[in-house]
C-alpha cells in the first residue's frame, strides 16, 4: 500500500526544510567570505557565492606562525585528552560493572555525588595550581579526563554484555585485563566510537580551561586564538595579546572566516569514520533493562 501523505506531513516537512536552511546558509556564507577578497565581503557584493574566488586567506593562515602553532596545540591536547579519557573511563566503568569488586557501591556513590555537587572554579584552580600544573597541557586534560555521566553510561553498557563471555574466558585462564582487552573492548566498538567522538569534540573545543590555566599564550589551542581573531580588531590589540601584530594587521573578514572553517575541519573530517558506530552507540548503555 502507498503511504498517505497528509497536510500535517507536508507542513512538518516544510518546517524541517526551513530549519535546515537556517542552519546551512550561515555555513555557506562563511565559506563564500573565506574564498573572497576582503573588499568584496566588506562591501556586501554577494551572499553565498563569491564574485571573485581567491585562496589568499588560506595561504596567509598557513604561513602565520601563531595560527599554525595553536592548531598543533589543539591537536596535541585533543589526542592526549581523548586517549587519557578513554583509558580512565573504560577501565573504571569496567571495574564498577563487576559485582565482586570490593567497595563498588561506595565508589558508585562518590561518582554519583559529583554529578550533583561541584567544587567550583576557585577550588579547582587552587588544586591545579598546588599540583604545579599551571602553564601545562595537563592542566587542561586532567580535570576533564572523564565525567560521572560517561562512566555511568559505559558501565551500563558493560553490564549488558553476557556474563557467560567472562566465564568462558576465565575457564580458559584469562585474567581481568585480558578479558577487558580481548573480549569486552572488541564487543564495545559502538560505545567506544561514540565516546571517542564526544571526547575529541570536547577537547578540540576547549576554551575556558585553556584561558584560565595557560598563562603562556603560545600554548593556547585554537579556540582562544579564534575568539581573539573574530572579536578583536587590529586597532585594540594589546602588546601581550596572543595575536601578533602582523596577524592583526591582516585580520580581514576573509581571514577570520577561513580560520573558522579550518578550526572546524579536523572534527568534520573524523566524523565520517565514526558515523557508522555513532547512531548505534549513542543509545547503547543509556537504557538498562
């Protein structure tokens, strides 16, 4: 039987189309501005299709030492933070999913407590400072290594795996680490891929912690620098700003929008490789029967 299309379906499709256009058009405008000369974009001679195509903005950014350094800083923080977060979250969630672990209920209670109460910004800063982590990438990575929500979701997924798999592996003489790495993790690709993407987006978009803990602006990731490039004009750049004078002078709208696109590109490029696991993994572990 043919599906019957009602007026409600037509109106709903139109609303979704309008919302999609509201999301897509700003991105098309950013792309158009980044490939246009600054004189065309400032004069408003186009909207989503440049009158004149040029790669000057991208060529300039690739030769700007400040911008490329911040990109490398973001890559380093993202890789280091994602790997550490996966190790902490998976190992802790696996141990909490086993009933024979002593003190499991107390640890679960302490982890759940952090979902309700937080020490605040000043105590967190004092802890990081007393540990000697100021101006270190560890100050950005360690406080965000994991969260109670992530651990709870991954733990719930591990609990949904058949216990017979663990029992069979133990009969064959496997220990807990071997069971985790050879049995559990291969069966957990969807949930691991999902949280890998979550962690990558989290650390790539890191802004607040970098501004607070990294006094040396040469260690800043891309987001704080991008904020200055978009919000600060060449006329009010201070002497100690993260943007050097040469970059500030050439900071036209085409350079700003090209920087926005380049900052988005790494996460957009990684997403297709994890997309096949993402839809399935986003629901796995969130519902426990």
